[in-house]
């Protein structure tokens, strides 16, 4: 058995098993859901096992409770092969009134008509992403996001990243797929993301909800989305790009494809943050285009590390996608969610990281040191705008940001005199 690389969600899974009767792990295919579940399971049912699949399905149709027998927590892998297992698990949790009974994993959605009960209060839902740079042991983890929130004055000066730009580019192209880390050659590692795209286009896009879809159209949408990653590209512009090669695609069909890609945890756009500091017509409220892993964008465009080493402008957008993935992972235990801010005056924050206790950080992602000054200026101007708003609006003031961060692809971390933290992505952890 290959060595298990610890995941940041390991602790969250343990906590959910302590609190709920069952936990469902969701996320993109190949991100390590089953392997993570196996670390805490004491018995396992693999519904997709070809030697036993037909027997399992027959048992599920007759008496599904038989499949739940085993030491707890019991992992039921690819439970959606027999959707009746969802209600069987919920019933078992109700009857036994115990925590930590079941772990469910699976990469596709199930028609809700096949499920009688949502599972609320019985089955907890935990999201997983591909691996962050810290989990893949490429970030040295010398700067903790949690520690920064708890002490914004934390001294980070002089902490250095071990990552060269070329290594950062390769990590983004390879992606955070656990399977890719076990391959020996760079060519094999890069092939994982490419094959992932092929699987999505040829199979998963149709099996996710039982609607037959065109693999070529799926590929066109992914490629156009990738060309617009980390931008505020309108749906109409992406659709126009796609219909240049698929002229019979309608807006409704396009929406159907994108919704399926969201269900597969491939596409994951970022919502806008719209505080009342400007007129509602001034703040842009469209979605920022994104993927759950930067390698999807790279593979969809057919790019290589060599391509990106000579096109750092394009890599800047891929770099932002990588940073957003990692921030989502690092902040998950803190209840983190991400948005962005952008207004018609050009003021922006690439990411606004909100914690569940109300604290938040404003962040800009800048690949090179030449852009740090511009990123810091945006953050300070936005903080100043919030202060000004609070001076005029005393009844319902906005909380001022707890952290201002420029996350870079550079080497050295430091705190500027104005308080903005400059943090290499290769030093971050949860």
C-alpha cells in the first residue's frame, strides 16, 4: 500500500463522525475521498467491486440493511450505485441513535426522486478538494493561515519559500490529484489531469444526471472556461466563444452542461462580495470563473509547463486558481468561504476570505514582485473605503478586514509598514 499523505480534512472528518451518525464526503473524482475515508473506517463496502457488484445491488433491492452490517464506522464506497442505501443509512442512524456509524463516498450525483429523505440532521456533508501545496509537501507550511487570523501582528519577516517559479508552474499543471504524486516521471504525473478531462467529456458529463451530452461540446465549454479562468467573463461571451465551433448550442443547453460540470465538482465559480460601501450599480456582481483545481484549466487548454514558463501572463490566471484552491482548503476548518470584490472604478480584491465567526481577509494574488505594490494599494484603498463608510453609517457599520494579504509566487515573506502581509504561496498551510 502506498503511503497515505495526511489531508487537512482528516480532523474535520473525525469531528463529524463524533457529532453525526453518518458523514458523506463529496468532491471531484480522484481527489482522495475514498482513501481519506478508509483511514478512519473499521469496515468497508465497495459497491463498485465487479466481483460482487451484482450481488450487492440485488441485496440492496431486497434488504439493504444487510449491507450496513459491519464494524463502525463502516465506509460505503460509491453508495450511489444503489441509491436506496441513502435511506437505509438514514433509518439505521435513526434507530441506533449513535454517532460515527457510516462514511459515504461517491463522485456522482443521484436523482433526488430515488431518495425519500434529505438526511438532514443524520447525514453530515463534508467537501474535499484535490491536495493543496502543503498537503503535497510542496509548501513548507511555515506560515499558518489560522495563526495569522488569531494574531494579525504575527512576525513573518524573512520566512522563505522553497519553491522556484518553475516548480510552482509544474505543481499547477500537475494539480493536486493524489494519484499523480505516486507516478515516477513528470510525463506520467501530467497525464493524470489530461485523462481526467477525457473522462469528464466522454463519460461523466452524461452519467452525472442521466442526460446524454456531446463530448465535443463539453470539451469546447471547458476550453472556453479555461481561457477565462480567474476573470469576470460573462456567460454570453463564453457561449459566443463556444458557438463559434458548435453553432447549434442554445443558451439553455449551455446552462445544462455547466450545471453538470458543477455537479461533478469540476467548475466552481466565485461569487461577488457586495458590501454597501458603493452604489449597488457600481459593484460588479457577476461570477468569477474558476475550477476546483488549476490543472483542469491547463489540461483543457492543452498547455504544458514549458508553454507557461514563456507565458507568465497566462500563468498569472492559473496561479490565482491555485491560490484560491489552497485558501479554500486551508480555511475549511474555520468555516471559510471565498468571494471577490471588483467595482467599476477599478478597485478590486482578488479574494475575500470570510470565516464563520465574521472575521475576514482581503487578498490579492500576484505572481511576481513587480506587482506587489499595485496589489497592496488595492487592499489599502478598499480598507479605507470601508472606514469611510463606517464614519458615515454609524448604525450598521461594516467590520473592517482582519487581514490584508498579497499572496505571491515569490520567495520571501514580510509585513509592510502599512500592515499588508506579503506571503509566498509556498509557505502557507491551514
